[in-house]
């Protein structure tokens, strides 16, 4: 199967360009979070986790959004590259979603006094995590026996339907109850981030996380692509071995 | 489409084991809840709506996959997909069958539910039936869409409930909330946000299923 040049080139470019910026950005973010940014007056040092928590959340939304768009492209074009792009996006998104679910409780324990509460945003995040965990499970279960194509189609539908479901989940859980702080827009219309350095740190961390996401996504998509090629080569090798197998008599020549 | 609908209905009712197993499963869940939550007259009113819906949700989730099991065994699905019938209509036919089965299951479970927990189901029957209907439409829509997953076999039967439940979270919350209002004798809360949510969920998934079936059922 031919590759989609646009996807292939994007992956290659991201893989080549991003490692250094990600490394430097991460170093800068860590320095900013732990030394440069002032400690929040009310919450104390634990508030610093916010600079990783929020960018992770944004990245995971970006990832799941990308997954549903590429899934739609896959259903439309039936090209394996789109499926790989979607799968890589979900895998990367799950990483960030897990980071959100881990950093959240660490902050919540000293501030709210509990590790977890059934608040709108927390519940939505958890349900989102479960939907895309189901996506990965589906991929794992469907395997590659049928060329993975029916599994890929179901997964694509799940990614799209799951994304459509998000507004309903948000709406329902918000109607249910909410206590999560809305940091960026408080009810008085001002920002919860009092010091300009806090805003700068948040922007720096967000940029770092975004390019880290792009890099991880490219790596994931490329490794899936390589998996496909290995499978293709193995198949070709098998056929070759079968064609010439009458005199070699062993299956050693399969790779 | 009507032919397919009639055929599926006939098949399901002739065998009937799906309905029977769902019913037993539902009753078992009521039993399990009774013991695990230590129900008594003073907490039953608060907990009963949730119990009813969790029992319905899980029984429906487990049963959802089996609608297509017979199709897989005799390769019937291939024939249906190969027929000139529009796949959207196949989805609608399967959806209606699943919905009817689900409603029948609920009709069987409801008396047991009322009996076990000493709730006067009869006095609020009309609004309660409406909530069950609206909830079931959503459940049947999601279930039918992903039931085809199990046709592939393997560990996929396991994946189905895992896949369905997170998607059904808004439906569960809304249904339980409305049921609580209804069971308290408040009538059907038409203008409520929850009702709108439930209707939105139903509409979204029936349409999404109808559109997506085109892409899913191409084996």
C-alpha cells in the first residue's frame, strides 16, 4: 500500500526537528516551575503542579480531537495511514490524560482535603479516559488477524462517537455538580493567576507540552507504520519461502 | 427493511433465551444490590432509581452482543450485508428489535423490582414507562452500533460492555435523575434539563448509528 506523502513527511519533519526543542523546553519549564515562578499565596507550593496539570489536559483534548479527525479521514478514505495516525494520537492522548488524573489528586488532597471528588470536570476526564481505554482495548482484542481492518473501523467509529459524547458528558456532569476551580476566568472576570510570571510559566509549559505531544505522536505513528511494514515483509517472506520451500524444507527463511 | 425486522423478531421470540437470560441477570442484580447495600425502608427511595438503571444498563450491555451471535454462526450477516438493502435500514431494523427486546425485559423486571423493594410502581407507571422508553432508545442505539464488534469473535465479547458503559454515562445520570423525580410522584418533568439531555442523547446516537453503520458493516 502506498503511503500518504503528507502524513509521512509531517512525521519525518516532527521526528527530526522536535527532540532538541522538547528537551530544552522541558528543562526551561522545570526551572520556571520550581525556581522562577513565585509561590501562590493561598495554596502554597502545591499549586506549582498546576503548570503541568493544565497543559496535560489541553494536550489530551488536542490528542483526542486529532484522533477523531483522523478517524473520520480513515472511515472516508480507508487508508491505513489515517488509522495509524488516529491510533498514535489516542495512545499519546492517554499518556497525557493519565498525567492529568495523577497530578489532579496530588493537588486536590491538600487543597480540597480529598484525593478525588465526583465533580463535573473530574468525572468527565475519567469517562474520557475510560472511553479511550476501551479504544485501546478494542485495538488489542481485534488484533491483526483480519488485517485489523474491521477492528480499525470500529475503533474509528468509537473515537468519533466518543468525541460527540463529550459535550453530553460535560453537560450532564455539570448539571450534576461542580467544584473544580476555573482558574483562567474567575467569576469576577479577572484571572486567577495574579503574577505575570505565572502566566508566562503556564504558556511556556503549554508550548513545551504541545511540542512534546507532536513529537510523541510522530514517533507513535512512525512505529505503527514500521510495524505494518514488518508484517508486510514477513508475509512476503512467507510467500517466498513457500514458493522456494520445496528444496529448503524448513521455515527458517521467513524473515 | 420490514422483512428483516419481521425475521429478526421471529427469530428472537422463537428462541427467547436472550430475553430469559437478561431477565435472570436483572433479577440477580436486584438481589446483589439488596444484599450489598443493605436496603431498608428508609433508604430504598433514594437508592431504588439507581439500582433499577444499573440493573438495566448491565443486563442490556451483556445482552447487546448476542443479537448478532446467531448471524455470525451461520454466516447470515454476510448475506444481509450483501443484499441490496441500504445499511442504514439494516441498522434501524436491528435497533428496533433490540429496543423491543429491551422494553420487554424491562416490563418483566419492573414488577419484580416493585415487589422486592416494596415500591408502588403501579401508581407512577405512565411516567416511569416513558423514562424507561427514552432511556432504552439510547441504550439500544449505542448497543446496536457496537454489537457488531462481537461478530469478529475473539476477546471482543469482553470488550463490548467496557466500550458501551463509558459512552452511556450521560444517559445513566439523566435517567436516574428523572426516575427519582417520577418515583417521588412528581410526574414527568418535561421542561427539565435532564429530559432534554436524554432526548439529545437518543437523537445523537440513533443518527450516529444510522450513519456509521454504513462504514462498520462492510465485512
